[in-house]
C-alpha cells in the first residue's frame, strides 16, 4: 500500500483480489477476451422503451455494462448497468431462472464497478422499469477497486487526476467529451467548405518561434542536439503557403513553459489557419463562422447553455473595437502609438501593474487589460495592436505604429487572434533582430532569428491572413467550464 492509497480502497482491493482468484480457480475467466454480445443498452432502450409495466417480449438479447448499483433481496438480485455514454438498464437475476449455483456466484462474485455481461429476455418490472430477465451472466472485467461514493460529488482534484472516475460517474464529464468531438468535427467541416487543407507540422523544432512564449527544452540523443517543443505551428504553416498550399490549417498540440491557471495550460490544443490573398478582416469573418457553426453543432443554436445553466449568445455580428481607441475612452485621455513610454510607465506604476521588460506595446496592452477587458461581455474583436508586441504581423495600411492584428475576447478571456501576415522578408528580418535584442536583455519569451523561415519568405509568400484559436478555450466558451475541465487529461502537479 502506498502512502497516498486510502485504507478503504486497500481493503476493498484485497477482498476483490480474493474474488478474482476464486473466479479463476473455478475455471472461469475474470477478463474474458470475447462475449456473445448481440446488442447495446441504447438499442434496447430505443426498441423497447415504450413498454408498459410487467410486459414480457419473448425477445432475448446479450449485452454488457458496468454495475453502478447492486441490490440482492432473498432470491432476486437487481443490477443497474451503465454503458460508456451513461445509458442505464436494469438486469434482474432470479434464483429460479439461473439456478442455485449461478445465483450464489452472482451474489458472491459481483461488485459495484464490475463490467457484467447478461443474456436474457427483455421485460419490464412491476414498476415499469425496462429490464433484462437474466438467464445467463458472466463477469466481463473484474474491478479491483471500488467506485467512489455515488451519493457525493467528486472533488475537483479527483475529477482532474482520475478522469476515468469522473467519466464513469458524472454526466457533465461525458457530455464535455462529446461536445469537444462535435466542435472539432464542425471546425473541420467549416474549413472544408472553404477549400482548406489540413496538414501536420513538427512538434520538435530546432528553434522556437511563432509566438512570444517560453518554450520547453529537450534533447535528441539521435542528433545530439537541443530541441524545443513547439510553442506554435505558425512558421511551418507559412512555409506551406509559400509552397502553394494557399488555404491551410492545423489542429494539434502546443507547449508553453509558463503558468497554469483557469485559462492557461502548459500543454494545449491549438488551431491555426492561413489563407493566401486574405487579410485580418477575412480571418475575423472566418473565425466568427467557425465558432458559430461549432455552437450550432453542439447546441443546435448560436445560444449555448453553460454547465451552471447560464445562457450565452454567440449569435449575430460581433463587435469590432480599436485597442487604442477603447483604451483612450476608458482612461479619459488619448493614447496613441506616439504616447511617451515614460507616461505609460507612470500610469502603470500608479495602478501597480507589474510589466516585465516594459516596452510601449507591453504597457499599452497591460493598461488595456486593466481598463477595458473586464467590461467585455459579448464576443468582441479588438483590433490594431502595437507593432513591438506583434513581430510577425504586417504594418497597418493606414495607421503608423500599429499592426493589422485582432484578438477575440469571449466570456472575458482571449479566445482567438488573427493577422494580416507580414510577408516582406526584409522587414521580417528586422523584426527578428529586434526580438533577438530583447532576448539578449533577458526576455525569455522573445523569438529567435529563424534563417530557414526567412529563406522560405525570400522565395515569395503571397499576401495572406492568418488566425489562431485555442481549442480548449473554444470549449470554455461553449460550456462555461474552466480549462482543466475541457481538457480530457490535463497536466497536474
């Protein structure tokens, strides 16, 4: 027994191990490789759910499920079975139907949590509950540890650390998995309607780039070199655009060696897409369509219902506001790309905002998050960001000192970002050099100068729009859950 193993679980395990041994000694497999299953619990419920009380069908079926409730009363036993999706069905085991030896074995061998195969007639009980009147049964998989107390809610730590238990006992956990699958399918279908191609790009990279973030570092024994887990697929997807894949997207994992909280995970799923001859307006339109289609796929409406019962409207045309304009309105004075750095720093200091390696752009964005972000209720595109915080983005075609970038805020957190991509290799090199200078001053989120990417750009990348969206955060917007609930198996300490 380990120090963290509950005594109750340990005692239960010893008892159940004994039962496993007894089953095997009787020449019966405790984990059979094959069972004569003829149907599923949902199929039985769909076909016979209309029956009245005490009905007998004469129809025999064979099915399996996990034992969630178990009650033995004299010569009759009741087992509530549940399939993986949470669909229930009662199995009734009678002494008179299965015989003395089989009934005694059922009473002695079967525990809560076991997977159980039953074969018998479809009937309804006196109370009208759809049931299987069992003539044969077999343990399909013997559970050595008990289920948690089904009368008490699982704590958050248990739900996260033992997600398999969460999936067994909680409808919301199972629904979240289905919601994620439905949303992913919808995203791919929407991209298909716009003639996008899905690709995969490297997760192990010799240089980290594509976003301002601290990377995870690893080592390749085969190549005897330091490698980075990717923080973004951007630089490789842009290579694909250079090569002629003019509408491209990827849904895959990113890794950022940074803090974890209710909206951040060190490992997360990311969608990125690039479209030749598009711009950041094109990508904003596409992103709204992607999210609204996903909402329709999971909820049948643009209005989604969160886990706490709150309704959130993702419909209509979403607001688009200027970063500098909304900040100026909030503070009551004009803030522009020409606002003095010292003035911004003093404003941040008065608010006790801690900005590491402060630049004009970092200070403006911190101030905006303080003054404007908390008031955003509806989905909102925030447009036109400082140039020094967006080194891979094209300069604004009208306003000097800003770039054509938007961030999408939903539920008060950043859900997606989009750009008019910087495709001029000369300007891109200059931006990389500025990033390298920041890195030399100790900014571990600054990008590295990527000569191979610049070489690709020098072969000519068409004007393009790009967007990125966190899949886990999309699920947060659709369900109202925190990020650790939307990730099936999140990293925990």
